[in-house]
């Protein structure tokens, strides 16, 4: 029984080592001749134009995301100010924004980017 197990174990080892030795080195891709028909130039030109259009589309997406982020910040800051601070009914910011007073008696308003702008008064 021991001889059968030893034989199977050695056969298993040899089968793995044989598959490792059978690997070939990678071959470089075949060299091609340069394109002289002019078609490749047109394809490159079209690819460049498509890339510019995609880049412009990416800029538009970035602008939309930036606007959404600013609006989210504004709404969040105004919501936090309404919950934590007291609003002044008789006072407005430069563009009609609500003016709040924090626990340190500092007056501020929230601008369109969601930042607190403190007033000097």
C-alpha cells in the first residue's frame, strides 16, 4: 500500500513539473509595414476629433457635478444653521439671505456655495 501511495505522489509531482517546463517564452508581435494608403491618417484625425468631443463632454459633466455639489453644500449649511442657530427676522444679507446668530453672538449668512460669511456688526 505504501508503494502505491508513493507512486501516485511522485506521479502527481512529475505531472505538475512537466506543465511548468512546457511554458514557452513570449514571442514579440510581428512587424508590420507602414500604411501608405492615407486611410490611417484619416482614422487618426477622426480619433483625435472624437477624443476632443469626449473631453468636452467630460468638462460638461464636471460642471454639472460642481453645481450639484455647491447646491448640496448650500442646502446642508442652511439646514444646519436653522437647527443650531437663531435667525434674525429684521436683518438680511447682501442678496436677501437669512442672517443667523451663533452661540457666540456672531452674525453670519450662508452664501450660494454653502460658506458662512460673518458680518462685522
